[in-house]
C-alpha cells in the first residue's frame, strides 16, 4: 500500500515538473524562466527523496537531495543578483 502512495506521489511530481518545463521553454519573461528552473530543481530534490523510499536507501538519497537543493538555492540567488545588477545598469 505504501509503495503505491509513493509511486503516485512520484508521478504527480513528474507531471508538475513537465508543467515547469513548459514554463521554462515558453516563459514570457526571464523571471518566469528562472522560476521554472527553480521549481524543476525543487521537484528533482523531492523525486530523489521519493526514489530513496522506493529503493529503501533513504539515508543516501536524502543527503544527495539536500546537496542538490542547496546548489539550486545558491544558483537562484546568484541569478537574482545578476538580474538586479543588470537592471540597474540598463537605467
């Protein structure tokens, strides 16, 4: 029963990731695309945790997911700073 719940959750996350990929490709502004990329990274980290539950190695996959989420967070902060500075130079 629990495996079915985990698989349904994983497929739901994959569906939401597909929506984020659409936003990443078709986004009207650069910020829409950055948000889409951030959400894809967050969904990937959650999928790693669910994969750990499926394979019974939650300890290993949680460590990888935390590292990936931190990297994703740092990249989004750097992109935000870059867009902020770029906007000030354009004025």
